[in-house]
C-alpha cells in the first residue's frame, strides 16, 4: 500500500521462433523462478557514477546483455512473465544503446507474451513511442518530445477506455511522482552498501542500475510530456466504469436465524475500537488476540508500534495515504498534491527516511483496512485478531538466519493453534513471501559469498517456513484459510509465493479485479488463483476511523473471507472444502477464461436452498 516502485527494471525473456522449436526440446526446462541462473558483476567506485557515466556504464551493460541473452538462448522457461521481463530488460538496453529498431522489435516480443487484456493493448507504450520518436528526431529536444506526445495520443485513441483506464491513471501517477531522488535512492541506499562491502552485485540487483540510468536519461526528461499526454486522454474520457458488485451483494436477511462466526484477520494489526461488539473478548472484557513482532517474539500490541516522531505526525502521514489513493483514482486533491510534491521534489538525504516511513505507515494501516472489508455487512462475524509484523526498512532487520526461520515457523504454528483454540472458522491472509526475497536479504546482509551459496541458504530457510505453514494449515482442517494471490503480476506457483502457492483442501487463493470485473494490472494469476474479487480502490478504515480507498489483492482476499463467514452464518456445518466448492462454483467465469468473479448473492442463495 506504500507507493509502488516508480523506476523498476523489469526482467524476462524472449519467446522461441519456429525455426528454433526443434532444438528447444533439448534446452533445460525451468519450472521455478529459483532455478534461473545467477550472475555476478564487478562494480567499482560510486554506483551513481556508473549510472551517470556512459563509459563506466558500458561494460556493465554489455555483461548484463550477454548474460540475459544467454538465458534466452540456453533455457526453456515455462513462465511467460519471466520471459516478458527479460526481454524488456534487453529492450531497455537497446534503447540506451541507440538501437531503436531492435528496441521496437523486442517491445513487440514483450507484447506478444502479454496475457491480460490491458497489457496486450498498452505493453511498452512509452518505450515504443520513445524509440519511434528517437529514430526520427534523436532522443531529445522539442521535436522528440512532441513526437512522443503525438504518438501516445495516436496509440490510445482507438483503444477501449474501459479496458485501459486504470492502467492509464497509474501511468499518469507514476509520471507525476518520478524525480531524481526516487530514481537514484535505491542505488544509493540499497545497492551501494553491497557494492562497497563486496565490490560486486548479483543479477538480482545489478539490473537496477540499468533501470536507474534509463529513468534518469530517458524517462525523467519526459516527465511533463507523459503527465500531459495521459492527462489529456483521461480528461477526454470522464467515464465512470460500471460497478458489478452492488447487484451481487449478499445480504443476510433480518430476523433470520444466523450463527455467529469467528473470523481472524492475520495481518499487521487492527484498531479494534472501530469494530465494537464484533471483537471477541474474554471474561474480563479484554480483546482476545495473538501478536508477534518482526522478530517473531510475542507482543501485546494490537497495532504496529509507531516511534514517537511518527505518532506526532500521524494525521499528516494518514493524509499521505489518502493522497496516494487519490492519485491512483486521478483525483486532484490537496492530499494528492502533497504526495506529488513530497516525492517528485524529494532531497537525496531524505529518501531513506521517507521511504521507510511510508513503509511503516503501510504496515500500521494495512490490517485495519483489510479487517473493515472482511467484516462489512456481516453482523454475525466475530473478530479474533492475529498480528504479524513486516520489516519496512531498506536494509533487512532481522537478517535471515536459521534461528529466525525457526522462530517464524514456531510463531506460525502457535498462531494456528490459537485459531483452533478460539474456534475460528475463517482466516484471512493478505500477505506473502518467496525464496527470492530471502536471497536478496542475504546479499544485503553479506551472508553467502556467491549467488549459488545464497541460493542454497535461502532454500533451506524458505523450506523451514513453507513446511511450517503447510503443516499448520493441514493440522487445522476445520478452518478455511483465504489468501491474497500477490501484486507482482506473475504466477505464484512459479515464484513459489507462500501461502498463495500452497496446495491444500482448506486454502483458497484470490486474485483482484476492479469494480467492473476487469483484471487488475497488478494482480498475480495462474492455476493457484481460483476466484477473483474487487481489489481496486476499495474503501475501508484506517486506524482512527478515516476511510480511504486502497488497491491490492490484499483488498480482494477479505471480500472472499467476508463471503465465507456469511455462508457459515447460514450453515455452520459447512466444511472448508464445501465452502470453497460453493464459492468457486457460484462464481462466473469470464469469456477470456482468465477471471472467475465471485457472486456472493448466488453463493448465499445456494446455501440457503440446502
């Protein structure tokens, strides 16, 4: 829920030509992201100098190009998202090298690998218009900028607004927020400490330098051009997309015999003052909950503890959350203006503090927002909160270790044991993690001398945690666990995201669509995702009671938790397997086969008729 990365280098790889199809059968097949090869790149001196200097940048760019192309040539990668991302990285390198025809060709390859309707229409829009304009006018100057703007307008004119509207708003938001401090902040604060300590960067981090140079030299000079072009398009299409969810709402009829249902939002914490009598309390009137801090130590705090400085500025920081929300909705508000000014004019010295503070506020607010969605319109739901804590820092704290992995595993098992003891029937989990994030943290912490060593260590820690979650869920067969698919626009199974990629009869993974049922650009997808719910600009509470619309699969998952609790209120004898069957079978599969939109009204009718 904090601001998305504005200048990210994307990785992935090119599809095989028909001529290569016979030899492709002999290529090693990569079924998991963890099986992709790793590389190491020597870097000397300040990384910012590499980003800014053509001479210092060229050797790194050549090495990354060689290795990326090598992965394309040597491996048969199952995942289209990975192939897209590697190909896009090569397209960026082509553009920076002035190989505009090649950049355009690769952009077409990326587009051919897209799956989502909006992505098929908009894939590589800015890069394609920049490369086309640069061919005619060179990569700078008024004629170049005018050609980019005209190209964007020409490209967007015939497209279906309803399909691309959300993506265009987000492109505009990204352009409004971009600034030099944001582009270089991660280079200075995350990558530079690694390079200073080791003299090298792995292929997990080195492409970030390529993205930074692209952002600094290519994207930032076009900031005003992009904002104006996307604003003109949105101003010309002031159309509100239809809301399909009101007609699908499940209402529990007054006077009907209903059973109170205990649910848990296993998240970053909740402001229970907002949910009154729905909070489960013990004989002394105290809330019943379980909580662990980021070190997996027991905590008695229902919300993430805020430092005094942040608490003193809480209204201001909450207003920033609303500002991000307004920007995503293309609302010109005072809060949105403050966010634009803060990030686009951010001083380099303020980058770390600002980004970490936004991350901390995201953690502080997230669980309450999710809880509001899970409880909405269901007076029979009874809340048993469970808190886990996420590290908002740019440097990992704690660093990965076997001891920490075991503590995390023990905390997960203790939490599920708590759910069983409290007779919780549905648990919402709007969070996740994967093995790659552990590898990244190991490199930042200086653990493991080589990428292969870090890969092995990370795998060990990841399996401890995955096994613990899987065993804990399996050991609670009477509880339905509902989890968010993730916001990385990839396949949870390929990246091994947990809990989204865990396969059990009492776990349901949820993807996100918008109010019209169109697939959200951020939502992850694939065989693990069984149903989709509204996760785009969903309004709910922040701590203290402010209502703000936020987006993410985090907001889609509690819609399904909400539905499951209503079904149990009508028929408490339903098992998790039966709940999943009803929710999935009453959902409506879209014509493209990609989305299975929940229909709470039909699900309730199906249970009521039993």
